C-alpha cells in the first residue's frame, strides 16, 4: 500500500490538484454526478466536466470512486492521556485516516478525564500535530467531574475551549437531577448531551445480552430494558428542558422505537448505531471470542432488523464506531474478566456498505448522510462540496472487495471480531486541512 502526501510544511498544496472523473455525492446539495474537482490552497476552486489542469497540477483519475463530504466518526476512544498502551491520538487518527475519516470525536474516559478546559485544549492541539493535522480531533468533554456522576463539570468553559458535545461515556449520568441540570446548561450553548444509556443496577456483572444464548452459555446477561429505561427517562428530561440529547450506540429494538416516538413529538433527539450492532447478533458469542464482548452487548436478530429499519427510515441519524481499543493481553483473558469493546475505524465503511447498501437498506447517498452530513450537523462542523468551500473530502471505492486482515489495521490495538471477513467498500483517500492523501 503506497501513501502520497502532497503538501509542504505549512500543510498547503505545493501545486494544484485535479481530481478527475469522480462520482461526487453531496446529499445536502442533492448532488450525485460524475465530474472533476480542482483543488488549490485547501479550497475547491472548480467543479465541472473536463476541467483543464493548470500548469504544474497533480492529476488523479478517480474513475469508479466516490467523493463525499468528509466523514466524521462522532464516537471514538483515543485513550490518551492515561491509556497509551491501548491507543494514542497519533495511532488512533492514523486508523481514522485509513478508514476514510477526516475527523473524529474522542470520548472523555481518559486518565485524567477530559473534564476541564486544559484537557480539551490538550487533545485538540495534539490532533493538529500528528499526521500534519489531516484528521481533525474534536473533543467530547465529560458531563461531570472525573465522570463520577456527582458534580457537573464546568460546561461553559469546556464548550468555549472547543468541546463539541458532553458525555460521561462508559458510564451513564445516572442521577436524574444532574442530567436535568446538564441538559439545561448544555442547552445554553446548543451542544448535545451524549448519553451511554444503561441502568447500572440491571447489568451489574453482565457479559452479554440477556436471553436464550446467554442461558445456554451460562454467561450473566445484560437485558435490553437496562438501555431502554435510561433512554425513556432521558427523553422525558430532554422534552422537559427543550435541550439537545443524543443516544450513543443504540442496540435494541425498544430504544429505536422510543427515539422514533420522541422525534414524532418534536423532542430534540438524535441517535447513533455502531456497525457491529447491525452486523452481528449474540449468537457470535458462542465462539467465546472475547472480541464479541461489548457494551451495549450484541443482541438478537430482531434487534438487528430494528436497527436497520431505524437507519432506513431516519430514526437513527448516525453510524459511529464506538472505536474502543484494548491491548492483546487485556483481551486474552477469561470472557467474564476482559474489557468491553472493539476497534472499528477501518472496518466501518466496509461493514456499512456490505450490510446496508448492498442489500438495498440504504443508498450511497443515505449512507453518506449517516457518516458525514448528520454527525457534522450534530457537532456543528458542516462541510459542503461546492466552489469556494474548504476542501474536506472522503474518497472511497464502493465496489472494492477485500478481506479484513487484523494485523494490517493501523490502530495500536487489533481487537476486532471481523478478521478474515470478506467485505465490499474501501476508503481510497481523504482531503483535509490543505492535504491530499491517496492510498
């Protein structure tokens, strides 16, 4: 695999770049057309047919490839600071780059937690240093101090420092009064509260979805109502406060229906689903592969179908990976002892095309909405493909067939259940912050 970075030290093009014969899809503009894109000094200078390359321009023929507004993964764990043996901002953004993401939103369950403005600024600034700043790093700050759920963090300072959302992800904001106040304060700055929906008292000691398979395997279960109870409570609080609320990693049919009903009532709710939740069921746990252990857990066929329908009808706004790297020694232990989570940045696009686009559940335009338009709208970082705009683009091959090879992943950790899986669809490059990368 070859990598080409066309830039100078200031992250600007050394010469114009002409991308020819690309299928350009921008759902915001109703655009789905094959044409050329001329890029210069980080901007889209021209869109059209048979654009003549300026003197000295680099020309890339993108026939058969799609160009979309830059993908963003709004639920990623970069683990830095505190857990650099699992992942770093440098390794995580490299994985994102090869997954076709121009931006990631990193969760605050670090050590120390991202719960003050200095931590927000640290993470944001580190993202600008690694890989020439090709992948934007937008911090999600903690709702409560140390993510302990006891006292609100300084929300105003966190947002002013650059946080694009607030979450205690990995743990729910369990206290209803604290959640109410968090929604009210976040509403003043129009940023979403992003909740890990779970009633801890119902899942204590659980390792997988509560149901027939768990009973057969003798593993302690985590019932779907643990998620749904928290979703229902928070939707009531969101309605009461009028604030923005985002449901992280929806996994159950009941949660999808709750969000659907809330949207019909006009509650300001958005939701995401992770590729592993619309790809696998709890039947995968029969292998005792520790890479099938995640929170929320893999659920039933009925839940998977409900997630797909939620994506299809717009109830679920976003596909986000919940990229959760863990080192090999942490995963190679007893199923009950090992931590929840898998990596996902480099498999997200392929699983989405394979499981959603190829079967006709989503069109490519709808998929781009879930990977780019909607998450960017939620975090307030919109981009468009139009003349004069900043060039923030994802390039991908929707027909590329390949096999996921675990050891070829660029994440520092390799914990995925998808090794050896044959998939369709692969990132082929990104354009961001004055840089073009093709691979």
